C-alpha cells in the first residue's frame, strides 16, 4: 500500500517530498553518478568518474555534476595546480540517498528476470 502522506489527495506530485526527491535524482545519469562516487570511497576525480560511467559525454557528465552540486548532493573540490585537479565527493545529503539506492539494488536482484542459459 502506498503511503498516502507522500502524495496527499489533490496535491501536485511536484509539490511533494516524492516530487522533490525525483527532481534531484531524476534523469539518466544522476543515480549512477551517486553510486559510482559512493562505491569509490566517496571521492572521485572527473576523468576517473567518466571512465567508470562508460557511455557519457564530458559535457553531459559536467552538466549533471553541476546540477548535483547546486542542489547539495555533490561537493566539488578544485586544487590549484597544473594540470587542474578536481575531486567530487558526496555531501551528507548525497550520502543519505545511498541506503535508498541499496534498497533499489536489492529489489532489482529479487525481481530481475532470470535469463535462460
């Protein structure tokens, strides 16, 4: 049964906690970015993250990281050196999403169709 407090009757989904959460982690890459950073000890450099992500352009990754930084999920640390060094880490707000993502992982393991061998 769905928690009726999550989306009260007559409310726009965008004005609810559920809508807010989706606005932060929605999109094709944001949840994967969060998970990659968390799996890598909570600190990753841009190119390292790009390699781990696979098929994502530099522009799209950069844009997603900027959005996640502006909403407080990711912290960006730039070091003044040549070549430039930039590290990304999850904030406490970003880290608080990891248990939710682990639950999603568990759900996927339990409900994924078994492929014939």
